[in-house]
C-alpha cells in the first residue's frame, strides 16, 4: 500500500516534514516501510493558457492552428490533436520549456506556419500514459499564465508500506494519519461529510438474506450522473497510489477506499432488475462473469450481491460485468457494506482473486465506516459528475457490532515488556490511539470497532509499546521461569555446532520431495516413511509431497557436488519431516540427516586418505551423542534404503531414534551418486528433551589411576555391548574408557576375539589406591562375563 505525505497532511499537522523521520516513526509504530519515493514533476516552462480560436492549417489537413490567451498576451501554435476546441484550458509549453524525458521546446516552422511552443498531452508532461490528445484542464483551473507545475500536488513523498494482516485499521490514509497523530500527540482532523439530498426518495431496495456474511449493507442512489474523466488532481493521486484512473464515478470509489480503507462498489441502477439488491449465499451451480471478464462458477459459501434472480457481484471482492458502470450510466446505486472477514478471505482464495477490496475485507473493516464513507463518496460523485443524491439512505444493520471491553492488569506491561510503565501513562497512550479507559487495576479498556485485532491484554500492551517506543525498552533476556534460551533450543544449537565442528556443511532445502525421490529410496509398504502427504498447490510437479525422510535432501546435495567435481563432500540438514497420521494434521517431527562421500579429511602429505564408509557415519553419531550427553547402543539391522550389513539402528532408552551406516549402492545409483556414501538419519526429538545439557562438576585435583583390561569373547559380540558392561562394573569413579586394541587369531580359538580397554579412574576428594581398585577389577570382570560371556585375559 502507498500513502502520500500531502494526503496525510490533510488529516494531521505533523511536527516534521522530513520523510526519513516520518518513515522511522512508521516503523516504530509497527508499520513496515518498504521504500520512500520522492515524487515531482519532470518538466518546466509550462503555463496555463486558454484556447481562443482553432483554425485549419493552410497546408495540412491533419494539423490545426491554435490561438491562445496566456494572461499576458496571445500565443499561436500548431497542434495535431483534435480533442479540444475554443474555450478549453490547456498546458502550453513555451519556447525554452523542457518536457518529460528532457525534450527542450523551441520555435519550429511546420508546413509554413511558425509554432513557438506546443500544447502538451499527459504523456509529454510525464503525468500519465495518454498521448492521444491534449491534456484539457477544467474551466477556471488556474489563472491564465500560471506556472502549470505549481498547480499540481507536487513535490510529494510516497511511502510504500507493508501492512501486517492484523492491522486492518492501517489500510488507509486516514488510518496511517491516526497512528501518526497518536505518536506525535497532535490533533487528528476527522472530516464531517454532509450530503445534499434532493428529489424523490430512491427507488432502490436492499434485502439481506445472509446477515452473518453481511452484517451491514448501506446504499444510496445518485441520479443524472454524467460519466467522464476525473479531474487531474484525482487522477494523479490515484496514479501515485498505484491505481489506474477509469472514470469519475469509478475513480471516486477507489479514491475514497484508499482514503478511509472501506471498499465501495457502484452499480448501474438501470441495469438491476426491479432495482432490488439481495445479499445472500450463492446457489449451487450459479455462475457470474466478473469485471475481469472471467466466467466463474460460484461456491455455496460465497457471499453474492444479487438481483432478484441472479448474482451481480462477488461480495467484497469484485463486481460483475452485467451491472458495471459504463459511459451510458445515468443512475448510480452506491454500495458501502461490511462483509465477514473469514468468508471474504476464503472466497478470494477460492477464486484466485486478489483485489484491493479483498485485501481490506479479509483483515476486518470497521463496521462503523459505511455511513461516513457513503456520504463522502456520494458527495464527490455528485460534485464530479453533476449528479444529484436522492433522498432515502438505506442502512440495513440488524445486529450492530458494539465496542468491547478488555481488562488490563496493572502489572501486565511489566510482565510482557520488562519495563515499568505507570498505569496513568499507559492509559494516556491508549486514549491517544482511540481507546477509552476506566478503572485502575485492572483498567477496563473499551476497544473501538476499527481495531478488531485487539481482544486480549497482550494486545493492549502491544499498543502501549507502540507509542511508548520500542527503543525505550531495555534489551535483556527474560529471567526466571521460562527465561533465557530454552533447553531444547540449546540442544539444537549444540547439534548444529557439533556437526559443523566435525567438518560437515549445513544445507537448507524445501520440506517437499517428489515421487521420483520416493521411488529412488525404494521404501516398502509398512515403512512409516512410505506413506506421503500430497501438497495441494505444489511449487512444481517434482516437489509435490511433504517429506517423510530427509535422506533425499542430503543425497541430492552429494549428487550436485559430485556433478560439479567436488568429490569430497560432507553435508547435514536439520529440519522437519511429516508422517501420515490418523489425525487431521500430520505427525510433524524435528529430524536431522547427514551424508558424506569421497575421502575422509586429512592432510595431503599423509598419502592416500581413507574413503568414507559406515565407520565415518558411526563416528559422526558417536561425536554427536557425546556432545549432547546421550547414552545409546547400536543394533545391527536391515533398514530399507541402507546397505545391508553396513548399517545399525540407534537405540536410546529402549527406543529406536535413527539409523547410521552406508546408503544402499542401488539407492546411490538411482540418485546419481558414485562410490560409497556414509549417511545417518536421526529423530531429534529424544535428543532435545534429554537430561540437562550442561551440568557443572568440580574437577578433581587428584591424579588418576590408569590401567588396561583385555577380554576374550565371542567374535560376534559388538564392542558397544562390551563397553557398556565395563561401565556397569566400573563404578562411580570410572572417568574415561577407550578401546585401544582388537585382536583375532592364535592363540585365541576360532570365532574368538580380544578387545582391550584403557580405563581411567579418579576420585574427586582424594587419591585412589591400587588396593581400592582391586575389587573394581573383579566387578568389571564379573559384569563382562555375565552380560556378554567374556573372560578377563591374564598378563
């Protein structure tokens, strides 16, 4: 939305005319300023003149010689336009004038007639696109000889704004002016529009059959209108606001909508059967050709403005061709109504119509506006078209929407903003914004109908903060319960930091995949990742499903890197997956996936580096688990899309939370990847709700005792299970454990292996002795024998 500084100043006297300062004020009010545009004329040396006589050119049938009065004498030029006659007031560019685009006007001889200057069109002055004829100004437009540029509403400043969906009140020049008046604490001018009614009462009638969809509908008749162009000032103001000028009647409806934020529609009353409008729901199968010449099938939930037998307009969105205002229109039936916001929003989306009207109605227009706006628009139409406003204003409002009251506890501002604002100051700020305040704790705040978004104490605090100034609120993290960064977010950040520290690059992809991705993974029926949810309006056909797995994202990243000759690649992504469920909404879960291919990191001088494989995937997971403090075990299993025998499930607290290993070679081939790919896919939810991530422990100042133990056991026993048994038997003073040797062959028997552990023990308050650790050795040996059938090797 664009608003003009000059237009704003019609409602409020601002203490500054600095555009940058005003833009900063708007941002402080919560209104985003996309850009600030300085608007001015692009010509000079053009004066106002009156045509005295138009004569044929003596040597050209398509040209005319024009004699003009400039206020200080007469001037004669040659002109090729035929849209004006004697008596017209026009802009005259005299010799030395510079037109839009830099053209300098001189004296020319045209087919034997000297022309010192030229009469200008809109396009030549940069005031519009019409180059077909001369710009004809109204009678008495300005004194003859006046500088034409000085008669225009320039220089001006256009603020291009982005209005948030909740701020329907800010979708107008008046609404922006109201906010600025409150911020600067200056008076807001609220015009009183008086309509001079005359003649017999209107013959138009209104019947509202759907008061839920249309709580209020007003209408009035304007007779004897003459359709023609709008005055220049209105055309320019509409142009600068991004609207196209059409005719005086239609332009008024757009102008007043921009001014007050209330959409308006004008019907040709002579084209409405029985002069009766019915506001109802569309009938099944009913059709309407809208003003964009599209024949639309209406939905039973659409609100329509109908004649006695068929729809004439899609209410709150767009009118229909049948009853539109045309050059032949002489009677206007002016609609200014209030339509239900959700119904208008859904109808606009259903028909893919995004109009200025729906942009306002879907936010919730003030139901108190129709009488004010109707009077303003009717008076303007009558003035600009020579029409007469019929008596008999129609206002169907069976269940008026009244202002509502919200209680504001005295400490709510402190609780939400972290700053003490005295109650009397908060009340004053709210009253400047148009709220009424009574009482103290809680304050009883009456919300005006132009603020449908204010329904809770938190909304009132936001209003107070807008005027109080966000820059006056000190920056600090909340303290106490719920203060600071939540634990789950700390863990998510820790996951990211750990993966980056392990040499992986983070990627970000869409939450969509395509059928080709699912086919490439080859997931069988019954796998929770197999059943996908289709997107109703996908970005493209290749990404029409909500992802149930993040593997396609990281595998595609590997493929793209390999295609660009980046053989060594390691990437990860943290995001969401969407699993089908019996509920209306899918089961949305936070997840992480990683993939690595090519050589493992290492210096070039070290010779041939090892290539990535399942061990890298397991090592990555072990690093991550250690960083977030999660105990786990790995279980070898056959997992779809993974290499059989080279992958394992991750088990935490008895539940499987993911898989690490290598991707299946056939899956890699389908994704266009060469070589082995170490991958992992992990459900982050269990990691984000694990015990406290940070726990302070006083470091022991005493020296450790370190010794090694080796165990003889069956070759099939996983090392992780042996390590778990050692930890179980090691007691509270076991500080660190690591495997430093795995051995098979003689003198061990067939199918046997030896695993050697280096153990470090330390007491926090004293030095341990060998005698104290002797029973710990026996406890460890017993635990390994009982859990995995291993025996302690001697020596």
